[in-house]
C-alpha cells in the first residue's frame, strides 16, 4: 500500500521555501516520496520555491548573527560546560543525556582548532 501524503501541505511548505528533506521531516514521510511528489505535481512552482528558499536562508542567517552577537559559541560552551562532553579528538559536543532538549541557538559542537598541532 502506498503512503498517503497531503499534496496541499507539501505544496504549501514547498512554496514557503522548505527543502524536500525538511518537508519530509515535518510531514513524517520519506524524503524520496516528497521529492517525487514535488517533481510530479509542483514543477511549475520551482522559481517561487527558489526565491522563498533564498529568503528563508537570509532570514536565518540574520537571526543567527543577532543571536551570536552577544555571546559567541566558545564563550557559551565555556560558561555551560556541564551540558557538554569532550571527544577524544578534542571536539566538544552537546551531551544529549544531560541536555536532551535545548533551544535552537544552543551550540551543538565546538571543533578543536588545535587538533592538527599534536
């Protein structure tokens, strides 16, 4: 039996600039299913989608810039060490066992910039 997807919901999200992966995640479907639905039904909306995608990315970039303007990722990690763990290569990553739910602007990883020196 084929999975049933809401084409109007796919269309709405596609026009808003969401990628096929993002639409699939939001609708709890497979990426390939959404991709094929878009190819078959919404090819004429490609330009609207690309404009909205660029707009969404620019907005996210501006919001991230403003969010990081006051405290950078490295400062945040240093001030909140209890929710992070250090990998053997020196990278610091978010510990999902300690902090399973965090805000969107919480740094997930801080790469070790000196790992090539040793």
